[in-house]
């Protein structure tokens, strides 16, 4: 895949003392598509794609930002050469640190042992697949030229960043997911990159939720009203528009968007704290400990923002004029029902975290590992789209397992606002739904819930990547 670049570099660097200008001149000329003596982000994207070089999302922006000394948004030949010289030096340091026996080649065992010292355990087979993704000559070893060519246009210039390239992850918020958050690296914590990741994920979640809000409100209406309301999706949408106009399709979305920031921040903060509690003396965090820490973090985050969940449901099922916004809703609930009303449905909500998070994590890891087993010979990095696909399937399976509890939670949140509705407990609601609507009644509203997953994921992905570019991560 990188053969064109390799041929250029080998032919230009036969002699060790060849000047960098000569070494990279032809490469610069190929990237300078409009022949103006400068290479901008678009030219990098198009040129690298034409050469068959796969780089991480936003790599071109990072390259230009790192090498653009005069801040004109593009690289002239001097800046291009200087960037590659500096980048080569950093890559050489990493290569040397991995080459434990100093034979000028990296073997699978050296990758495996280097990762193990950082508390990252992978199989020998996985280490070999990582190696094969860089091995151009099929020797099952990677020399300096292969290493340099592979990472030449990848901004990863230290081992931690290269590990992230090998095992790429994301922190997208795609709706009601309470999936276990991925860890931030120590470098991200020290450099302050973590808040940019959270901001990108939060913005992606806010935009995706707003885009799919009509389907979300339809789901809530079908959950609450059951067989009494319009069980037909189209009929439900028409009824909402008839009752409150097109604007009513987004009723309750404001609270839904506002709660993203504190919920996400609390989830990651709590996860870091719980990790410390469960980490073994060796400093390693196993799958079971990670699942428990993630589940507890999800429960903690849900507890902190749960009153907003109640308000979102009340606003969604309320009639036009019943509540004059979020604060009016909170005021009326407090006056009429007291503080405990803000935690109605809390128990089924927390119970739902266990099957959701457990199944979500298990299926996500299974699908990701299956992809790596099949395709890692070509690329050790699954990429954001593959991970989003795994996340979508695992989240869907998790929802199937936990949806009945989510429906009970929503009914308990809303029953006080429905005239004549008895205030039933979790068990009583289960029995009533089974008796009147059958087992399928526990999945009322799941169709619009599933329909919103694909657009929510797509919107999240686009916004997340654009935000990362804007924030320089």
C-alpha cells in the first residue's frame, strides 16, 4: 500500500549523507498538486489518498499545525522538510526503545513485551498482526525503513500515541448509552487533551440528540400511553404535531441536551476513581474490574442527573401549556409531589444498568476482537467507523435486554402527570403491563428507539470528527 512512497524514499536515500532536501523533494512535488510551492491540508488529504497511505482522522490538520511555523495554514518546502526531519528523530527514538536487542529490527515479541511493561496484555497472535501491518517485505520483522515509512505521515511521535493508533478508541455519546467509558492516557491527562475529547463527545451527543429528538419523544409517548395512545408510529407523530405543532416534536429536548455535559463528566470522573479502587497491585485492570468500575460509574452519573431525566419525561408527555419550560416543570413537580418525585423510577433505571452495560461491553469486545482476528493483517487499527459499528450492534443488544426496565422507569416517571393514573410500584407496573398488553407491551416504543440509532451514530461521528479538528486533537 505504501510502495510508491517506499520507492521514492529508497531511491532518494541510497546514501546516508544525502541532503533532506534531495531525499524528500520528489515527495513534496507529488503532494504539491497545484504547483504553488506550498502544501495545504486539502492537498495533503488528496495526495496521501492517491499514494494509498492510510492515516488517522485529522492527521493532515495536525501535520500542518505542527510544521506551519509562519502560521499561514500551509507548508512550504522548508517547513515540510523541517517537519519530517523532526518527526523522523522522534520516530527513531521510539523505534530504538522498542528494539530491545539492538539488532535494527523489531519483532513481535518486542512489541508484546513493551506493551506488557505498560500493563497492556495482548496475545502473541495479536502482536504478530500488528507487526504484519508494518512489515513490507514479509520477513516478520520491521526494520527502521519500514517503521519510518509506516509512520511518516502519522502525527503519532511517541509510544503512547502509537499505542492509541494501534488500539484506537472514541468517546461518542450516541443517545441513551451508558456504555463503559474508555480510559484517557496519562499523556492526555497531563496535556489537557481529555477535556477536548469530552467536549467533542458532548457536542456530538447534543447535536445527535437534537436531530433525533422527534423519535425520542415518540418513544416516550408510546412507552407511557401504551395501548391507550397511537401505537402506530406515523399516527403518533401526527397526533403530536396536531396537539402542539411541529415545535412540540422537540419538547423535552432542551433538558436532554443540558444534562449531557454533567452526565459525561461525572461518568468519566467516577470511572477514574472506581478504577483506582479495583486496580490490582500489579497496576492492571482486568475485564471484570473494568466492567464493575464502568457500571458503578454509570450508576453514579445517572444518580447525579436523574432529576433531569424525570423532567425530560414530564416535558415529553405533557400537553401544550402544561409546563412553561424546564424550571417551571421542576417548580410544579416540587410543589405538588415533593423532592422524592424527582427520583421516581430510579430503581428500575439503576437495575437496567447491569444487563445493559454487561451485554454492551461483552458484545462490543467480541465484535472488535473478531474484526481484529480477520482484518488486522491489513491494519492493526480498527478505526472509528468500525468501532462505531461494533458499538451500535452491542448497544442495540444491550437495549433489548434492558428495555423493559427502561419502560417501567419511564412509566413511573410520568404516571403522576397523567390524570387518574394510579401510582403503582415497579412490580405492580410489570404485572399490569403483562396482564393488559402481554409480553410485547414491555417493548412498546422500541421501534422508534432503534430507528434513531443509525442517524444518531452518523451525526455523532461527523460532529465528533469536526470538533476534534477545530480543537486540534
